[in-house]
C-alpha cells in the first residue's frame, strides 16, 4: 500500500473537495490514515448502539405510568451529615473529562516523538479510566443493595433498573476495553515500537504514532457518550 | 508512508482551553440539578450544555475541525437519522402511556 497524496493533482477543499473526493476512483479520506478512517467508521456504528439505547430509554420512560425514580436523590451520597445529590456521578464526570484531557495531550506529545511523556500521559489516562470503572462498580453495588433490579426497584417505575444497568453497563464495558488498549499502547510507546516502526504481535502492522491518535479517538468517544448519558439519564 | 500524511499538530493552549471549558460546562450542568431548575428551563439548559460539550470534544479533542469535509460529513450525517427514531418512538410511547392509563388505571 502506497499513499500517493503528494502525487495527486490539485486537491480542492470544502464542498467541491468532497464531491471530487467521492466522484473518482481514488482514496476518499485523503488526510486520514486507514486506521483512523476505520476507527471513525467503528465509532459511527457505536453512535448508533448508544443512540438506540437512549431512544429505548426515552420510550420506556415516556410510556411508564408510575413516576420515574428521582435520579437526583437515588444517586445522592450521604456526606458531611447530609445528602449531596449526584455527588459520585459528578466526580465520575470530572474524572472522565480529565482523562480526555490527558489523552489529547498524549496524542500531541506522541507526534512530537516524546516517548516518556506520551507513555506517562497514557498511563495516567488509563488510571483515571480504571478509577471511573471502580466507582461505577461501587455505584452498582450500592443500588443493588438498595433493591434495584432490572425488573423493579423501590423508587418508582420498574423500567428504571433495566435501563440503568443496560446503558451504564455498556458504557462501563467500553471504558474497560479502553483502559486495556491504553495500557497496551503505553507499553508500545515506552518500548519504542512506534518510534522504530516494529511490527505488532497480533496483526504484524508496523508501529507508528498515529496509533496513539486512533486509541485517543476511541477514548474521547467514551467520554462523549458519557456526556449524553449524564445529561439524559442522570440530570433529566 | 505515514510520514507523508497530515499529522495533527496543534498548540497546547487549544487543548487546555477546551479542557477548561469542559470543566466549566460540567459544573454548569451539575448546578442545574443543585439549583433545582424545573421543566423547560432545566431541559433546555441541560441539552445546551450537553451539545456544547459534545461539540468541543468532537471538534478539538477528536480533531474533527481539522479533518476534511469528506470524513466529517460521513460521520456526522448518518446519526441525524436517530432524530427520526426519536420522533417515531415519542409518538408511540405517548400512545402507549395514554392506553395504559385508560385501560389499566381508569378501566
């Protein structure tokens, strides 16, 4: 596979550029690597997965006759002698945003060939992600002890439990997979696999710093999904 | 081969700026709950903060503003179909809710 972007004649931008890109026998995503294009297409499919979950949640909640549990108090934490609403969820939100920031910086330092800083930032991102999953496990344990089940709960509409476990469970799974890939990428960076373009263990593709950006896309997407879950499920 | 391609190179300040705004917007949407806003004020604020946050993450952290329109269009256009699903299921569940009230609660 040879990338011949430099050999292509005049490359136009904007709407004309898009039509040109699609209308001839050539590569459509000119500035995106193969890995990046494929990651974006995967994320597009993932958008639909979570999109359908949220639509299903909307449908279940609108059709419920019993009142929907008040998330503000269901997810409250007893701290400093009073109930602070949504405290753990707020902390989880800030942790995920912080991890998105460190991830963005990791991509930047990766392209600057700064191995050590990139690896440290990737590890920090992974640790923040792991702590997010830990808090989610705590949240699940707390709710299960309070009697929340997929088929019912003591706070209101029975559909609440199924929606909660399904949506946050799927998101948590995504975070967990992300943490695993972050750790793998951090090791690859640290070992110099990307810098010396060594072939990988699984696919044999040669290492390059675009890999950090592609992992980053996945990680930012996980944060993006949480933004929607936080708004629609916890705050609504 | 990768070396010929446009790599995403942007100043640190852009990332810190977005990072800061994501924190501010998250605090703002949390405040909507704390302050106990209700109904349309609450919903419009939540959705606004959510969309701005999502936009910032996609545009800057995921480098969407620096990609070519071909990629941006292929990723952002299909999810618009989800709005059709929202409309269909909103109608449907509204109907289900009124049937349930009519036949199970009042019947």
